[in-house]
């Protein structure tokens, strides 16, 4: 019913029976209520602006429910997060002969009965029958399920109030979200928006937008999403402790880190001692422990710049190239799947290592990989195309590895946390559309070449051809004779590119500081901001200005006082996990740990097809994992993904048992002419032997208590199971093996601190 009802004509002298009066009152009340409802009904419910957000808020169109890939749930399919409203409208209104909506009896529609769990629903209750969202759905159905007109305003943006603020620990703040439309109108959509904190240990956001902080200080962001638009509420949570007597600043890193620590009231730890620094920086740059000779020389030096000198020395060493080639070839999928891959894997690894050793600019390395042509023998970067064969794989790997953008979602729908669409996905794929292949005389090896033609890629959903374009950039018109991959590499290395330099510096920051300024390190987006955005921007600018100098990137990070802070927390900063108020200890990587055990035990590990003495960090591909239980247990990656998460850094019971009981470790300790054997025969004495072990393992001498305990253990008489004295020479060697084994199993040895 709409409008107002005509009054009932009645003579003043005419009297109704009482029951008629009661009926009249009831009718009037009914008419009045219908008048109010009719006014609400005059505003048509818009499917895109009103209905889809309700389904999204109720998680009906989530990937685990009716937006499950390709199939939906129980015969009912929706697009993920409502990014395809026209399709959703077809599924709801027209599919299955319209059985999901009944305009003549809106409240009996399956759409609302299921959502309210008034009939059995596998997803349980999603809507309260008394809620406004439920009433809106009923009203939409009663209006005949309008979709909306093409002339209707579209959603332009969402605004969060407040946008940024300082919140104390364990406090609450209600957010307000306003939708702005193309015609200038706006609407409060707080109750319909979705909220998610990027660090749930620091803050939680309720369904209604109430943000509550925990007792951890730092910076946290809450992503707010509504109808395809995303924005971020940024929170700074101060601890409030006094920040005084800061270490002197070595470079811009310290300036920005210390400024953030002052703002949140978290005092940094002091700078670490020389022994700790030398061990830390040698492990991080060269992937090995310092030798006792290096340690003694460094500790004895009085030069004021000796830390800078050792950084430069390590960067100029082959160990740096070995270690970082190991990192990059795993990310670039230098994976051996058959014996036929050996030539390609060795050639590609050698090329990456040589490029790092000569300090080839990073943008040039990337360009040579992306635009590679020819055969692997004559041009090793071609090996990347051997493993990454399809344009879909190529664009996704390039985006994640070199741009820090995860594009996989955008192949099928708009990225749920970003602005990237299917068009952006296929525009990036178009750069690889002209890669040609020809078989060569070598089995499994192809000749890679640029096919002449117009670069374009078909959008698999719409069937439309899409031309190349950088993310967020204009469509490029590329001549048929020009290789579009070169255009991609040029766009990536432009100074204005917001991704290329930033993701590299974030990736390297995580390598040296345990966690990235953005986590995960390859997920750079507006809705996942850095804990210190100014610092990440400054690092990216410095990298660009250096000419994409990878050694300078390492140099600026390790020369900072921030990197050189002690790992021992003070009374205030122990809770800090993201502001770098102290150095965060990190477990040695599998290859580094194996080499370090060999170094400490005076042993070596043999690898097939490689010269004796080859270290684990110099292995060219993943194939050696299968033959090394140690590398497998400690999580060396297989090179199957561009994500660094493939490398296992978490501790496990299997790792502990391997270190304590495995035959492999026992054999290293008992090796003839190994460290234990040589020290047991040395005429220098046990004190010198203990000093050597401590210098090798920890880059420091033992303190008085450690020396006393170790010396007492080495000189202790030993008997066999029958109580007979053991040969003193054998007993001494066994005692040294035990001492090295005990040190090898300490956290101080296993962790870089």
C-alpha cells in the first residue's frame, strides 16, 4: 500500500457499536503504520549499493561460502566479495526459475529464510530477523528486486573517521565510515563495512568497527573495506617510557628509527660489543662464522672505522656472492626436476653469482632475466624461462618478486585488498605475450626469442584483447618489432615506480633485521602499510639514487646503529616486535648452520657433482636437499615458489633430535683430524683449546665461569662401563667432542644475535 487512505464517511449523529470503534482504531493504527512503511518504500533499494554490501557483511560471498571458486555452495554461486554484481543479480533473481526470491511473499523468500536460519542452512544464522539488514533485503524483494539504473550514482570512495590517531594500550576507538558517491552524496556505512587489523596481536577490530588495542606498543593498521573500496585506519600505540641517551646516528636509518621510538616511547638497547657485531655481520653478509684469526684481529684493532672496514671487506669477498646467489636462485626457481636440468641450473647459478660479485646494478640484472633471448649455454638468464613457462606464471612471479604485488587474485576478480583488477592482470601478462620458443638439439632446452607482432593478451573472462600497461600506468603502444619485455623492465626501473626499489629494500631489511618494515616482505600495498613508512620511502629513494647498487643497499643497512644495537632488551623494550628498538635474534638458515657446524667441528660435507670443500651456501639448486637429511630437516627451500615463506625458519623437535643424536653430527665431531682430534693432541694446553672453540663458535672468549667448567670437564678422569680407566688420549678426544657438541646445541650458537 502506498499514499494515504481515504477517510471513512460518517454522520455526526450516527453511532457505531463498540466493536466497530475498536475495529476502527485497529484499522487506523494499521493504516498509519502502512503510511510510514510506504514512505520508506518510496526509496528503491539499490542492488549494488544496498544488497551486495549486506551479503558481503554476512560473509555470504566469501571464498569459503557461496563464492567458493567456480562452484559456489550447494548450487548457489556468488562472486567473491561482490565484485561482479551483475552476475550475482542473475544468480539470485533469475537462476533456478527465480525460486530464491518471492515478491508476493518477501519474507518467505529462500534468500532471507536461509540467511536468518529460519530454514536449515549449512552456514548457520547470518542475519537477525530484527536487524535493519534483514528488513532491507525484505524491502528489496517486495519492490520487485530492482537492480538499479545506469544513471544511478556510483561509489567513488570511502572515508574513515578518524583516519589516523594515537591510542594508548588497552583502549578502544569506534570508527565511522562514510561512502562518497559520484553525484556528491554521502552515506554512513559503518555497519556495512568490513574491518581487519594487519597485526592482531596489537589490535583487534570488531564487526561494527570498534578498534581495541592490546598492550604491545608500535604502529598498526586496520583495513576497512566496503563495496570494492578499501582504506586504512592507522594507529600509533605508545609505550610512554622515557627515551634518553640515544646512540649517535650513523645515517638516515637511525634518524627515522629513533624518531619513531621517541614518538611511541620505547627506548632502544645500547650498541652491541665488537665480538657480537663481527659474528652478526659476517653471518648476515657472508653466510659464515668468522675465523678465530679474523676475530682476534678485529677485537685487537683500535681503528675507529673498523666496523665499516669489515663490512666492505665482506662485501668484496666471494662469500657474499655465494650467500646472496643462494638466496636469489631459490627465489628465481632454479629448481632441478631431472638430470637434464643440470647444465641450466649450474649456468644460471654461476651467472647470478658472478653478477653479484661484480656488483651489477639490480635493474640490469632484472632486465637481463626478463628480456632474455637465445639459449641457456650462450645466455644463462634464459634459464628462468625454462622453469617459468606461461605468461600467467611469468607475470605473477615478476609482480610478487620484483614489485611486491600479489596478482594471483586479480586473474578471476578484483583484488580484495587492493585496487588491481582483471584488466591490470592481463595488461601485465601482455608484456610476455610475444615470447617465442623453438626446440634445440639439446633435449629439454628451448631457444627463447621475441616473436614479431602486436603485444596483447586476451582477457579470459571478457574475451577482449588487452595491451601492455604497467600497474597503475597508461596503456603502451609497442611496435611489432620491439620486445615488450624491455618496456616492462624500463618501467620497473623508473624513478617514479612505487614498487621496484621499495620491495627490494624491504626484502633486504628483513634479511638483516629478521622482519620487514612490511610483512609479508613481498606484499606491498596501501592496505598493508609499513610500520615506518617514512623509513621505507627513504630506503627506496637511496637505492634508486645509488644506481640500484646492491652492495650499497647492504652497506647502508649494516652501517646503521639500528643494525648494531644489542639483542638484549632493556626493562622497557622487551615487548617490542616491530620497531627495531633492539636486534631481533634469528635462527641460522639451514645452509649457514650446516657450514657453521662443519667450521666448528673441523669437518666438511660432500655434495655430488661438486668439488670437495664446497659449502652448503654455494649449492646451485635444490637437488641436494634430497641427499642431505640436515638441509631437509632445517628447511632449505625447494625453489618451487617466489615466496621466501618457502624457507622454514621455525624450530622443531626433529631439528633438536638431529643436532643431538644424528649419526651425521656424531661423525663430524669424531672426524679424524677434526677440531676435537687436533685439540686433544695439541701441546698448547686446554685453555688455548677452549679459547679456540669459543672464538670459533661465538667470536668471543669464555668468561671465567665458562672457562672453569670447560677446563674441569676436559681434565676429569674417565672410566669405561666396567669401571676401568680409559686411555687418556681417547678420553681427551671424547671430552673435546662433548664440549663442542654442547656448545653446538646452545642458542647462542644456533642463533644470529
